[in-house]
C-alpha cells in the first residue's frame, strides 16, 4: 500500500472506528502479547530513561497495554511518586490490573478508557508513549493526553516508522507488521507529526536500522490548550 493511499484511508476513518478495530485486534492478541515484546525491550528501557524521572514525580503510561512498562516507571518515581496508566482494551487492562495487584503497588492507578476520554486526578510531570501509533495519529487523542500534563512535562515516545529510502523495499512489510496491531496502520513516514508541533525541544533518534524511533521533548506552554483538529472523534 502506498503512503498516499494509507493517508487517505486514515482520513476517512472516524476515531470511533479506529478504536473499534484496535480493540478487536488486541482482544485476539492480549493473552500472548508479552511474549512478543522481547525484541523491543531495550527500546522500552531507553525511552523510560529518556524521561529522566525523579522520585516523587507523576508519570502517565499512555496506552499501557498489559502493564509491561509499569515496573520501570514505578522504579523511577519511587514510593513517593505516582504512575498512571490507561488502555482502551478490556483484555489488556485486565492483565495490567493483575500485574499491579500481584506486585502490591499502591501508587499505580489504571484506567480503562480511550485516550480521547482520559481524565486524571492531577497533572503529570511526564508522558510515556510506547508503540501507541493510533493515539499519535488522532489529534483529539493527542489533545486529551497533553491536557493531562503540566507545561514543561517531559515526553518520550517510542514507535514504528518506515525505513529510510535505502531500505524502502522493506516498507510494505513494515506496514503489514503495523496493521496487525493498529486500527489505522498507515501514515508511517513521520508518525509523530501531530504531537511534535505541540512540544518543545523535540528530537528524534532512529532505532532498529530506521524502522523505529525514540522521540523526546517537553509539553509546550500552549500544548494542553491547543484546539482539537480531528473531526469525527
């Protein structure tokens, strides 16, 4: 599929349909999801480290899935900090809740909700995104997540993207890989381009020979107040 056609396809899909597709995919993937995450574990660790979290801070795990990142985030903010996480998939959230209960973490709070409806009891100091493509491609989801953070909050994002031009013949495989997980799998040239303009000090580091990226920045002063631009959410 060409990038132009994938862009057109996403533009015609309202957020509700994208979410429904994603929920169905993760219903089928939840039980075996953790076993597939080994190859990206070092990227997960690097992305958490990029937040430079301190004890006592509050951090949001955006699209937390089964909660694989919760221990890393909690270790960084300590007993006096707070970790929030949300996911729209009931099956993924059930596994995340079981993980929290088994560990006895009293300072980890989870929400089963789409990003567009997320509300937190207090603003966070950091936002962590780990392979959350559908959220990043929805302006209304981006707005809701940024509204949960204070101005200047740290942001670290890991995700999938198309290979650079010299490996472009492999990009159909990248698209199909992304399609297995996301409701709107296209727009993989610059998947960060809806959130990056609302951040300060944005920087990208390629990983996985250019098939992945880690992006870091800070929530801009006006970031949480910018209007939504995603019709049909």
